[in-house]
């Protein structure tokens, strides 16, 4: 989701040119212990696929919670940052940004003690969710309208090694598989004049350490960490250095035994230090080729993710540890396609770059329509939207009416056809005053469209299971 992933891709492509040394002492690679020819390449390939989401997550955490000068910094660990606005074309750090729900973020450091997340009572008509995503990019829990309801409640988030009791007053405990974790809040905005109401909701989100919640003396602080810097130099640095660092905060899970044992054979893992610079040339070549092949496999799998339905691709990529079940390629695809995406039950995201005939969507050449037949709007318990992006950058586009999406809260102001169907006009120029309420402005270039179904219905018609459901997104027609 972040442009930081481009750096990671470059890391694979330029791995052979890496010369940057680590500050930590390297473990000498005994030539006799090194895997056989091509075996190290296969280990590096598997390790790159396994490690890509972990390193992507670290890069984002570093920019959002560690480096105050990153330009993307939100707040220090265990402090919430509310963003009382939705994304516009001016927001360029995140690709395919959601422009429906203002965000709040808190990066959690769970090493010393658990963190308590408190939410206020929220109008049941206003959708909100708090997605808990750990350093393995597992969505390990949800708080919100769908998952826990709309009443005021306190929840506790604990690290992988926490052994304490659950205090009175805590509604639910969520366990992260890593010591660092992200809580991402989405709060529904009904329209531009609703922003003050959203700010009031956000002001009610509270984050406190367990000791503060219990009004007790806090435990000793966790050790200070020297976080390895993430910047443009990443492309000249060994990818596995970052994986080495990140793995120490995530105890090995049962389904990781095999891949971690393989990585240990090339000096990668918590407490290890693969010093790429000091490896013999043939070993550098093996690792570089393995990373490059790993990236190729991820790219290919992203392009073919899910199922093609009327030109849209519908998939249910993200989930928890059980959802991936050790399928590291599936996890890497979910991260590269859109890190921190929701579970399908929370939100499902059909996307397309082509019309119903399979031709590339291009606002410089054609006008398009998207028609939902009468009674066949996206079936959701909360709300749905269709968002327009530039086809190349996947960013929101500047347009004369400052409209980046059409969503279900806008329906009362839109015009339906005589038969009760709803047509959206997808084009770069206004379709005329009589149709402008239904106009989704397009770029003067290629188009990327994402539909979002928040809290999709489970009874028919439903988009779930993703790609197999009874509701199918209608195709986009060239005018």
C-alpha cells in the first residue's frame, strides 16, 4: 500500500550490488556449512517471499512511529494519532487510499505491558472498525460495529509472551504474535458537513498502558531499541538485514519452523547477522537471484489474485494466521496488493483496470458507465463505495468537483433510471448538469477502480465467499 514497497522491489533487483556493512558483528559463514549450489538460491527465494510482508511492515512502522523527520510520522508508540479528514489527491504516501473513512493510528509496543484500547459509545448507524494487525501482517482481531457492537467498551491487547490475568472491566483480550503491532481505526464520514461529528468520535478513542488503566505503578520500561534506519539507501542494503532485525520481536510459531530453519542455514534469523558484503561472490549471486525470483513470483501472483468477474477481480486475501496457514506467498500477495487490507468479512474490495470486454479503461479515449440493476446495489450491512484512481500511480485524481468516489450515503442526491437502476457516469468531462450527481470524474489517462463493500452481507445475495458469492459486480460499459 505504501510507496515504500518500491524500495523493497529495488532491493531485490539490486541485491547483487549490495556493499553496505552492518553495525552488528557478522557471523562468519563457514563455506563447509553453506547450502549446496542453487540450494541457497532456493532458500533466499523462499525467505524473500516469507519476509516481504514483515519488512514492508517494519518500513511503515519506522516512518510512522520511529523517525520524527520521515514526513509520514504519526505519533510515538502507544499514542493515538487521529486524522480528522479523508484522503484527497494531495495525499501521496499511500497508494489506493480509502477516501471514505478518516483514519486513526496507534503503533503498539507490547514488550513491557499490555495496552488498553477504549472506545466510546458510537451511533450504530455510523460504521467504525479498529483493525489489529501485527508485525507478521496478521489481522488478529477487530473492534467495531460488526465485530463487537457500538457500545462503549475497554479492550486489552497483549504481546505474544503475556501471562497475566484479565482485569475486571476488560471486554475482550487480543493477542499479537509480535511485540510491535498496529491498531488502525476507520470511522465513517457521511459527508463533508459531518466532519465535526467524526472528530467527536475520534476524541473518544483512548489508549493507555494497563498499569495506567488499573492506576498501578508501571513496570520497568522495555530496553531502548536502536531501530535500523529506513530510507532511500534501503535499495543498497541487504533485505535480510531488516528481516534479521524484525524477527527478534516475533517468537517462532509452529508453522514457521521449516522456513526459519532454512533461513538459519544462510545466517538469517533473530540474533543472527548475514553480512552480505563479506560473502563470496558466488553466494552473493545465489541470494540475489533468489530474491529476484521471489519478487517475480509475488508480482505474478498479485496479477492473478482472486477471480475475474465481469472484468473485476474479486479476492479475499487478508486474514489472520490461521487464514494463511503457512502459505507465505498468499501472505506476500496480500501485503503487496494492499498492506493492512481488511478481512473479507469486514470489507471486500473488487478492483478493475478493464471494461466488461476486457479492454483497458482509459479516460483519455472513452466515456464509461457502470449500472447497478434495480434492487442489485452492493449488498452490505454498512455502506459501499466506488473510488477512482489514476491507473499508473493508483492515487486519487484532481478534478473540478473534488469528488473522488461515489458511495451509498450519496444515494439520496443521485438520480435513478426509470426502471429503478442506478447508472454512474465514469468520464473526464462532465456528463451534463442533469447527470452530474451521478458523475465519477476520471483521469485523462488510464483508470484504476476499486469498489469497497464494508461489512458485506453474508446471506444471499452476498459477495461472500469472495469470488464465489451470489452477488456479482456489474461490468463497466464503454459508451
